[in-house]
C-alpha cells in the first residue's frame, strides 16, 4: 500500500494541471486584451491536453501570444514536475529510513514476512534511485546550458581546439595518402548494394545511426511548425524579442537542401541528389571507421566522407545551438565558423531543446520524415501555425504521382544496373530488383504502354480512370507483391542506383556510343542511348548536339525516390485512397497518381501521441472541416476539442465590409459559371471598379476567381475601353505568371503608390489585378496605403468536374454525417471557396492603426450560410446592399472621414 501511495503521483506527473492558470504572462510590452485572452485560452488547452483550434487575425500579435502563452505553461509545468519529484523523493527517503512495521499475521499471503519486507524495500530503493538519477540529469543539463550561455571564453577555447583538430586531421590524412588503383572484381565496389534484410528478418543499422555519446534523453518540449522558410524565420525573430529569449533552448530544423554547407554536395541542386550524396557520405564514414578500427578493406578508390560531420565539431555546434536562439541563416553562418554540419548538429540538439521550430510541415506530419529528423511526439506539444490548409497539406504530403517517362527511365536504369552487376549482387537483392521491375512493368501496362521502348513514341488512349487501390493492383497484376518490403528495399537501393546513373549517364555521356571504343560506355550503351533519345525528343536542338545542362541533370537523376513514394502510397488502406490513371495521348505524359481521401488516418498518430495539439492561423473559418475531416475522423472526442477566436485589435470603425448584390446600372451580380462570361456582367464589373477607384485613395487590390477569368475579363475591358478609363485613375498592375517576378511587381506597385501620395497628380494610386489562390493571395501584406480596398469578384468555387474532387466529395458523403440539410460533399465545396476568400480579403488589415474596405461582388455572399463562414471580426461589420447607391455612399463616407481624421 505504501509503495502504491508513492508511485501514484509519479505515474501522473506528466498530467499535472495548474488548475488556477496564470494571472499574468511575461510579454515584451503591454499586451492587448485579446492577446491576454489568447494566452489564457492557450495555457488552459496545453494544461488540459486539448486539441485547440485558435484563430487570431494577422496584425494582432499572434506569434508573440503563442510564444509567451506556451512558454509560460512550459515553465510552470517543469517547475511543478520538479516540486512533485522533490516531494516524492523526500517521502521515499523518509520511508527507507523508517524501520518496517510488523507484518500482519492475519494476511492471506503464504510468503514469509522477510520476503515481503525485502520486496517492498527494493521497490522503494529503486524508486528513490530513479528519482535521484532524474534529478541529477536535470541539474547536469541546466548546468551545461548555463555554462554554454555564460562562459564565452570556453566557447572560444572550444572553437580554437576544433580548428587545431582540423589541422591535425588534414596533416594525418596527407601522411596516409597513397595512390590506389581499382582492380578486377573491385571495380565500382561502392555501387554494389549490401545484402538486404527486411524488418522481420533483422534490424540493420541505418545511415541515421548516431554515436551513443551524442544521444540525449528527450525533455518536454513544444514543436512549432509552419509552412514557409520566411514564416519560421519571422517566428524565430519574435522569440528573440520575447522575455524568454535568454532562457529558452530553440532549434531550427530544415532539410539538407537548406542546411548543407558542403559546396560539393550543395551544387548538385535537387533535394533528391543532395540527400542521396549526403547519405552515401555517411555510409562511407561508417565504413572508414571500421577500417580505422583494423577491419581489412578491399583495395579500391578512396571514398569521400563529409569533412563537416565530425563528432567533436557536432558537439560544439550543438551546444552553440542550445545556448542561443538561431534562425536558419544564422545556423549556416555558425556551421561555417565551427566547420560543422548544421543539418546533423541541429538534429542532435533536438532531445534537450525546449522549443523546436520545424521546417517544413512534413517534419511533423509525415511519419518517415519525423523519424529521420529525430522528432519524438510522445507526451509533447505540437503547435501548427498557418494551418488554414492543413487538410490539403496532409493530403499532398501523402499523395504520390509517377509519369510514364519516370517509370520507363526507372526501368531502364534498374535493368542496366542489374545486368552490369548481376554476378556480384546477392541472390536476395536480385530477387527484390526483379520484383521492382515487375511492378514497374505492371504500372506501365496499366497506362497502356510497354517497357523497353521510347515512352514519347508510344501512344495511349486519352482518358482518366479512378480506381480503388485493390482494383488498381489487380488491373496492374501486381497484387501478389509485398509493396511495403519492396519500398523499404528501394530506400537502400536508390543511393547506389543514383551513383551508377550519375557516373555512367551524367553530363559526360558521349553521343555516338556505338562507335566508341571505351569499355565503360559500351557496357552502358543501352542506357546512354535511351537517355539521349529521351533528351533529343524533349529538346528542340539538333540530334547531334548536347542538350542543356539542366536537361542533363534531370535525365541523370534517378526517379527511384518517386517510385518509392508511390509504392509506399499503395500500402494505404483500400478505403482511404484512390488511384487516378491519367492517359494523355503518349505514355511519356500519362501518369498514375495516388490520391489520399482520408488525411485523418495520418494525423491520428500525431493526435494520439501528443499531450496537446494547437492548430492556429490568422483565418481558420470555416472550422467545421477541421473538426469533421481531421479530428472526429481521427477518433478525437468533442470533449477534447476547444475553439478560440478573437477579434481584431483595430477599432470597429476601421473596416468597412460591403456585399454588393447589383452594380451601378442595376445589373444583378451573379458570377455563376453560366453568367460570368456575359458582356453585361463584365461591363458592370468594370463600372464597379471605376467607381471604387474614384473614392479610394492609394492601392486597390482586385481578386478574380481564376487566371482564365482574369485573362478573359481584362481582354474584354481592353476592347471596350474600360481598362483605359481605369488607367486614367490608377496605374494598372497584374499578378505575374512567374513566381520570381512577384517581388518586382510588388516593389513597382509600392513605389507607384508612394509617388502618387507625394506628387498629388492625376493618378490617385495603383490598381492590382490578382487571382484567388494565386501568388499574392497568401503571405503578402498590403498594409496601409497599399491595400485601402480589396475587391472580390465572384466566388472562387473549385472545379466541380475534377475527378479528384468528385471522388473526395463522394468519400465524404459516404463517411461523414449530413448537417443542416447539406451533404458533406457540398459543405466541402463551400468551405474550400470561403477559405480562399478569407485568405484573400485578409491581405489588407495588418496592424492596429490600419484601415481598409472590403467589397464582395456577388449576390451569393448575402446568404446567411455564406456570411457565417467569414471571420467573426469581418462578419460582424458586414452590410449587404441590394442596390449600388447606398453601398457607394457608405464607401465614400468611410474614406472622407478617414481623410479628415488625418488632417
């Protein structure tokens, strides 16, 4: 009984709750009321282990609220755990020092009293020892972090020692250098894959194994992830400004492509080639260590290892990372200074870190990537920011696509590899290679083609077919293959195959291999000829010329990573996904795509393992799809879900949302697919914009539902003269087609507005035509004069004829309940539309002193169900106008009043 009383608090120490919450939160300045409410709600959600959906508009300090609220809870949680552990330790030591009470003679146990006392005392001693050990680890960890943060001299001493070790290492290498010549059977030894053992046969050591002395125990932490590099960098800068910046350990994770400092590897370009080369270097490192330990190595060319992946340097950089908050740019700089790999050093810093910034979403949402990065979610907190497209993100991460060209290239490369090394490959490896080739042949056959022939010259019957996973496997005649084992084998094979292709089919390929006397080229003649045939067909250059370096890189890259992803996707449950067979006329352009219909199946593990999950964003409306598709479908009960939505920090009078049901001439605004192309509707839209530009100063941003409609309506205005009339009032800008031109257009748009404000000439500002879901509908700030009015033309419903969308709707109708007389499929269409609208109209108001108007041009926005899906802070101020006059009057009055206040 005494042991049970001691153990009971320990079992639940991870679930302790600070019932009273917090009265105050550390903050760099006096927080707004809505920020205090946000932090209180966040604190409560983390404490109670909830799944929270948090909405806080851009400009309300959401990032700082997340940081200060979450870290306040973490600080209190750790302190509470320390107090409980100390109390338990004291009680245990007191119990051990007290003589055991006489055992009752009336007990039913047949064991002698001395055995019962011995067992009891041993359990108590073990518990006390465990508590002491945990306390010692905690103190050591805190002392080391304190030493790292404060002892600057030690940092420089470590850095000097590291440089001295580097010089000694180089001298040692030079003294050992000897010229080695590849001989006979040792040729291409580095390209031969070791014997593969599947999971049920043996647990082999992978390339991600780490030295035992570098591995630490994971402490309670908060994983923060967002969508883009810039958003994460912004979050890190907010942490640096927060009151916790000196006391918190933060690690920024990224891909090798973002964090590699080895120029030899970085210049490979593609993330696949960088990953493969890095992993190959790690394998060479392990082999070299075995050689240094006295294991005899076959003679052959020296294998390169990465000079930035040495234990001492990784130790040093890991400590630097834990001691000071760094973003990715600062990590790269630090890696070059310490001559250490930022990718592996940041991974080593994960276990003792308290906050973990993750880039991108895949590192948390994709299980394989999560494991490779060393992310452990058990009992931890995950905050997913900018989560308005979380469901789509999950679906995209776990979907996979293969083109006919990729399949044929993979088949050719793998066949050449097997033919060249068949006498030196293990029988089991050859068996798996044959299974991969068999599956690839089945996939090509499902597309209506044949392997071994040029995919561009093979014609296929155009059409799209949607199949269940099982039906597709039967159709391709590959249902008898264990795709999971085969995909795991590809993980080991793709590095070797990539090296083989790079060596024999890279940019050094000779065109006329038939007449070449070179032994190497004759051996891979078929592969060279096939790759060059593909290259010449895809290029407009003459057959006798080499293609561009970019084309050669594409051709020399192995598509096995995509093959592996597609094979793994086919191991999903038959009900959770579909396979889309898309034939495009030629085998090369045709594709097979796995479409994930149930993202909850992959999100469920995150929800199950984590103590709490926070899904946050500036605009989370409508939240019904989050709850239905991701939470309820993943088995989360209503009682575990909490919602928080706050208003904006701007005064209510700083925003004017208007719904227009008709234009200046009385034309009803109904931008349905049937009506929106009519000349009358286009002309009316031009008149609305002309009136808006007359009274709105500065910048006006107009969003169209699609690129095609944007092109069509602007062409109509050019012909009718409406565009010229608009250009007399505001300079016209259009969203560029190329992403790398966005910054230039925005800069010119900004300069034009600033110039108009200073000159006070004929132009009153600028008008920007953009597209919902385009390059400027997310992540772009049109603050102050840049976005005094946002005009939304029509409702951006997705393409209902898309086979993928129809299948998704059908899946939801079968598996989710109907609500308010609408099917889940219909609700999906409406939600997708309104999410896109909310993201676009949220570009304008960006801070407390900002003001803007929002004009929604379509009578369908007046429907109560549609209005309810707007963010609360916009919905509460929205007025609907059946005629244009009163709406225009309200708009003019709004800007006249703002101008008078400024004067």
